């Protein structure tokens, strides 16, 4: 993870390099520790540890990739908005503020990750039972998983709120304001879609295991909460864009109906045409493909775990 992810735009070719290396390193660590040495007649607990090692490793890499992609998109959106407002000279200042928030989020996410892991250890009664070496390794990797997960969630909402509060508010031209608002909505949509895509990896935790109804219920509840947490800003920004566009059109229509000079009337009509021609383009082709791909992956992965799970087959 870069010391300052907002210092330079990530190269798209290498954006997944470090997450990929993290996955490889964690898999090697789990293999050396013995977590992946699963016998064909292994116990339920061993199967669960095996699934946890694989699942949390892949999800850790996934959320790190999403975090880097978020930083790249935030920086490009920031530059685009500053260009529209002729404030590109303030870029370094905004970068530093975003980095300061990032440092604070790292601390908060780490504390939350440790708390979540300790809670899991207590619930699973790992403190007072015989614990194998690889289970300590899995517990340590759980801290990393929760850390990256919470950091991605916090950054996704915080960055959008920052751009809206400190950059969008400085936009005077209404066309640029609506276009910038549209960019923020698309940024929120990308973050939300990526977060939902992670649930396609969750069935790994139930490979060769019975799938308790409580696990499915809790996962779906968790999915609903995350979906609301990240999709709600998208809907809010979309509503704000529609309200802003309609309000500006009403103001221009009032001017058209007033007694104004012909030159002013022409200018007002031109502005009205430009406003009416604006489209939010929230669901572009790439956005639709990304969303459909996430839904398909989730459907396929969850369908497979339900069909091939021992509980579903009645074994």
C-alpha cells in the first residue's frame, strides 16, 4: 500500500500487482503453517479452517484491489472537477487533506479489525481450547481481512463526501456543477458495485460443508446493510442532480416569460437547451456490464454452493 495513494495516479497495468502478490504470499504462509494440508477424511473443523484460509486470502486481495481502484478513481474525479472550476492549482492541497483522512481511517479500521477478530475468537471459544499453529496464522490474517474491508468501506463514502463538500461546492457554473455531481454519483456506483462483487467469493467458506440457515441469513443481512450503506449515496446524488436540473430549468423558464431584451432571451434559451440536453449517464455501458457481471458471479457462486453442499444433497 502506497504511503500516499493520492500522490500520483495508479498505472492501470499494475493496479492489481500488489493485491495479487498479497494473495500469493498469504497462500504460501497458510501452506507452510499447515492450514492447506487437508486430508480427505479431515474433520469439520479442519475443513472450516481450510475454507477460511482460502476465503479470507482471496477477499483480502480483492478489497485491496478495490481500495487502489477507488484511489485512482477519486484522483481522476478530483482533477476533472478542479479543471471545471479552474482550481487545478489546489490539487496538492486536496491531496494532502485526503491523505490525512486516509491516515485516520487506517487507525480506525485497524482498531475495528482487531475488535472484530477478538469477538470471533471469543465466540469460537479459541481462547480456552487446544489451538493449532495454523489457527493462529488464520486469526492474524483475519485482522488483515477485516482491516482492508473496513478501510475500503470508510474510504468509499468519505472520499465522495469530501469531494462533494470541498470541491463541488466551489463550482459556480451550473453545467459544470451538474456534470461534477454526475461524476460523483458514478464514483459511488462503482464503489457500491465492487463491494457487492465480493459476495461472489463468500461461498468459499462453505466448500464441502453443510450450509447452516443462520449463516445464509446473516450473510444476506450483512449484504443488505452494505448495499444500503453504499448504494444510498448513489440514489441521494441522483436525486440531488434531478432536483438541481429541474430547479435551474424553472428559473430559466421564468426568465423566458419575462419582458427581457432579445439578446438576453437568446442567451437564456441557449442555457435552457444546454440544461435540458444534459443526461446523468449514471448507467453507462461499462457500468451495466460491471453490475451484470457482479450479479452473475454472485448467482453462480451461491447456486453452486447450495447445489453441491452436503446439506442440500441430504447427506
